[in-house]
C-alpha cells in the first residue's frame, strides 16, 4: 500500500483489533506505545493528550480500551499527522481522536493548557549529544531529542494536565533519574513500573506515572516481565499487548 507522500504498510496491534498505517522506512511502531496506553488510567469521557503521537498507535490503543474517552494528539512531523488521522478513520474512531501538527515548544493556540485529565508521552529516548542518529530523518526525529529535551517534554505535559491530572511516560530505564528529577517538586504520587525483558535481564524501559500538584510519596512496583525464557510473551504481557488489558499501577 502507498501513501501519497511516503510508502506505508498496514499492520495491526492488540491482536488485530487495531489497524495501523505506518511508513515502511524510518521509525516503526513496537510495543512501547501499546504499553504506554495500557498504563493511562483514563475513564469514559476523559480528555487525554498524546505528546509526539506519531501515527497514533498509543492514542488508538487507549481509545479502543476506553470507550468514550477522547484523545488529542500533537505531532511535529506532518506526514505522521496525516497518517494518524487516517488511522483514526480506518478504525472507526475519528470522532474521538483529533491530531494536530505542532511543536511542544510552540504549541497550537487551540491546545488549551490545564484541560486534560491525562497526558501521555513516548518521547525520543536518546540525548542528542550521546546519540548516533539514524540517517533516516524521520527515524532520527522519533528516537533522538531535538530542540525539545526531556525537561521540555515533562514541563509541557504538566502544563497541559489539569489540577490533579495524571501524566504517564515510557522511557529508558537508564534515564529514570533524569525523568524523576524533572518531576521533583512539580508532581507527586509517582509510580515507577520497570519493564523486564525477561526474569534474568535488567529492565531497559520504565513506565513513570505521576499526578500534577500531588504530594503523595513515590512507589516502586514489582514491574512487568515481558518474555518467558523461550521468547514467548508472558501471560501478563500477552494480556496487555494482544488482548488490550490495562496495566494496574495501584
């Protein structure tokens, strides 16, 4: 299948319940946005903001799991904005997903601060000074911090969340200290969920969830083991990745 500007493939998420158009070259959706969406405690009627939404993978998974929630996405790359809109229509939920082009450093005026019950983000994981970026510009933009560093992502997420609203990030485990430092004094009730590749391997990813204006203490959860020794998904991971169950952060 081809898009008017870039070649795309049609793939699926959540065991085939979500259809996804995405570029053939460049950044390809893996499990991270699916895990992110599963950790957002949205309810029916809640407004959710997806920062750097790409082709809409996390937004689609959340909207499928939580009927009647509404997701707004903001994305810098216009080709991905267009694909995210097409994906919402392809899955029959264009009435609940809105995607706009924009830079979190200079957001569109219609993106009103303090109105979202939940904000979620799967930001670029690598610092520019430490990265060896892909020669593909689209992939580099998705994986390496540009003008907006992690501090800017956290600051914008907190700005857009309503009082006592939640923010949820998925990020590299080796940058956990940086993420927590940016949240310090601005959010509380922080929950850290390690994502273990298997029982014998250290976590490479973490999910961090927090509440704006909260003073509740930080909690470290046992985490989610993704794979058995033979490479199959664990039952707990399979429930999230293929069957669309939520991740319990309580």
